[in-house]
C-alpha cells in the first residue's frame, strides 16, 4: 500500500520501529505473567553469547528484509515471495540437513531450486510489465546562443542490468539471509542461560532496528534501484506512510512472537510442528494470491509469465510441505497395542 509513493529504504525505518515497539509492549505486559521467569529476569540471567546470537539473527533478518523489499519494488509481490521464500527454504534446509528426516529436506530443497528457476523465468518474461519504474529524468539548465536559459534532457544511459535480473538477485539474497536468521535466534532461546521467548524477541528486533538504521542509510546513498535519497524525504513523508510502515513491522513482530510462544509450549499443549511450519511458510502463498488478485500484478504480462509463476507456486507448495514434514519433530502418538500391554502386566 505504501510502495507506490514511498521508497523501500524509508519504509524500512518505520518497519523496524513498529517491530521493536510491539516486542517491548508485549515483553512488559504479557511477559510479566506466568509461573516462569519474566522478561526482566531472563534479561538479567541470560548469557552474553545468547544475547549476541539473537542480536546477530536480527541483523541478518533486517538485511534480508530490506533486500526483499527492494525486490518487491522491482518485481512485485508475487515473484518476490515465490523466489525469496524458496531461497529461505534452501537456507533452512542447509542448516537442518544433518538432523531430522534428511530425505524430506532434500526433496524440499530440490523443489525450492526448481521454484526459483521457474520464478526467474517468469520474471524475465514479464520484464516490460514489472512495477519497477524508469529513473526520473533530470532537467539540466543551459544557455542557448541567444543567452536564454533552456532545458535539455541528459543523454539516456542504457541500464547495465535489467530490472528483472536485479530483482531476482536481491530476492535470492534476501530469502537466504532471512532463512539463515532463524538458526541463531532459535539457538539463543533455550538452555539454562537462554533468553526465553519475550527477551529473545526483544533482543532480536533490537538487532533488526540497529541493522536497519545502518543498511537503509547506506542504500539511500548507494541505491540498488532509483536515485539517491536523503533523511529529509523521510521526515517530510506523510503520516499515512509512516503508519503503514509501523503497522507492517508490528505485524511481523506479532507473527514471530506467536510462533515462538507456540514452540515454547509443552508437548501436550503445542500444536503439531507440521502445521506450525506449514502455516508460517504458507504466509508466502497468501502473499502471492494477494499480489495476483488484489494488486493484479500480472494483468498485462504475457501468458508465459503467468504460467511460470503458477508452476513456481505449485513447486513452492511441495517444498513447504516437504520441509514441514521434515521439521515436524512431534513424537508419534502411542498405538493401541502400546497402551494395552503395560496395563496387562500390572498385578491382578
């Protein structure tokens, strides 16, 4: 909603503000309840190593998120989510490959690679209809022979790289970084000196906030797409744009906090890991559907681009399902025979 009138570098500032604000509000409200240690106690007892892991995970997520937002500006929502989510699955699979159900992880990674290829083919086919706009023409003042000031356009410089190629590259990098950020974050939560849910989320989004300030300022001066911008443009931005960015960051923080709370529940209360992983990664499928239906991103694209995206989405569904089954470490329910035998061995 903000992308048509707001640069992604500027949107990222508000995104990080909304994320850290919601995490702090939840930590000092919900984190103070329950029999377990609260937010403040976890912050005092946690080790510096776990705090550093969560902060680094947030920094990786911030960099990946900014690159992903850049890919949305170049490719649109549908292609960006198809490529970036597939890349995130590759990162998750590589980090977990030595663990549980390696065959499912291998199948998920293979389907993700094919989804990336088909998504890239579709993006190339839709080059002329991508949301990326041409750079604004800079008018130069020069004096004519008569002494009058006239305007002239600078010579057009051919782009060194197509918008689709730039979008594919930054979507891949963004997805890999966001997928890789989960491992240090999850590692920092558990153990005797772990951060716990609320403290972990606060430190994680503190890393997001800090890294966003650095990376956004860098990309404002050395942009991937478009001309340089400045902090003045951010300060002069309409309130509605700032609100959209803050809401976006708050929604992201709420989703990560909810998933972390679910994972922290006891085995008899926690939902199956299959549905948790499928639900979290399945958000990309919802985003692709929104891009196609509400934003109508491929309404003017050739049919080959639409077919490639649909096939990429289908492979993404297969990849998400395989990874969810691989990551589902829920212990199997006891069979009827296993529940009857111990009772039969009791005296009497």
